[in-house]
C-alpha cells in the first residue's frame, strides 16, 4: 500500500497545553521539501488541552479519557499514521527549521537504518546527550546512586552518554532517546509497535534493541535538531515517574538481560 505522506509526526500530550502550542507552532511549515501530517494524542489531560485541540484545523486528534501511558498512546498514533516514516515527538520540544526535511532525507538515503534520532538541545542551547550506549549494571549504578559522583562512576556515565564524541556527524548508535525519534513504517511491520507493558521509560530502549536484533540499524542525525524542555521528575529518586521508570527498567532487563542485540564483530558506534 502506498503511503499518503512522507512523515507522520506523533505528539503525545498530558497537561502541557502551553508547551504543546509551542511544539505545534514549530511544526507548522517545517516540512518544505516533504509532505507531513500531525497526529496529537491527548492522554487524558485535566486542563483545557482537549478543548483547544478540537478547535485546531489540520490536525489528527485522538482524545483519551485517561492517561494510558506513553507507549499505548504512541501506538494509537502509529495506527492512525499514513507516512513512510513516523516521528515520535515529545510535547515539550520545539522543532528547528528543516528538521522534518532532514529526517526524511536521511531515512530515504539510508534504507538499512530503521530508527533515527535527531539532535536534542537544552533550552540554553547546550547538547542533550540523547544518543547512548546500552546499559550494563555499572552504568545503572552510576546513573542511580551517589557512586556516579566518584571518578569511576563518572567514567561509566561518560561511556553511556558517549561524551568522547562531539555529536557533529551522523553515525550508528545503540539507542536514541524517545523525545525525538523517527521510525521506518515498514520496520514497524517487521518488529511490531512499541511494547505497551512499559508505562513510562524504556520503550525507546526496547524499540532500539529490537531493531538491532532484527537486523536493522539505529542512527543519530546530527543536523535534525529540536530543543527539549525536559521535565526532570524522572531523575528524582522518590518521584512517581522515577518509580515507573525503575519498573520499566526492571521489566526490560528481566526480558533481555545485558547481552548486546547485534553480533560481537559489529563496531558500534560507526560512521554511516
């Protein structure tokens, strides 16, 4: 079946109306050399998001009566999408000029890449390290305990965040963070949609893992940029989001362990 457009942008929102407005404003007219559609899933917001979305022309809108979680809501977007590629975009992002064109161009030129993530920037313009290596137990310990403040812990964090690379070129990586990642629709047919057993967190790691295991590649696209106004609650040790993220992590590693999903002779990261 022929796709109706080049890229479907799926935005999940929950009680972030002002952020959502900024995100959608940045998407308006962003696709200059490709065709795009915008799909917004409101995950049971209690503010005015639903009513505002109903008044907006040119959007595909799905209104959930409750917060279904990230992966189930994104899968609703996937089911509604008609593009050759599907871009998952957080509602607290602002897309830079040319981002959609660059992602479509990159994915079209590299058929072996099934999943690609754009460059994520913090509001002050500094780099958010969204291209990462798969975790191992020491990386988890460094990220989730005071040990990460020691010299040894910092080395493991640096390896995980790939801090020895300036992120100014395109290359394959283990996985890309889910605030901005683009999946090939044909690849979703091969490996399936996002795993809905993850309520918050690790659905992006899981999808990247499954891509590599099925013979595809995951890549970082350095000049497809978004600014990410990230919410930090998942990093607080005793927050609800942190608890959900920890539960998702346990689910992931109980399923896959710590084995790499690609052959041992594959060098990753690698230039494309």
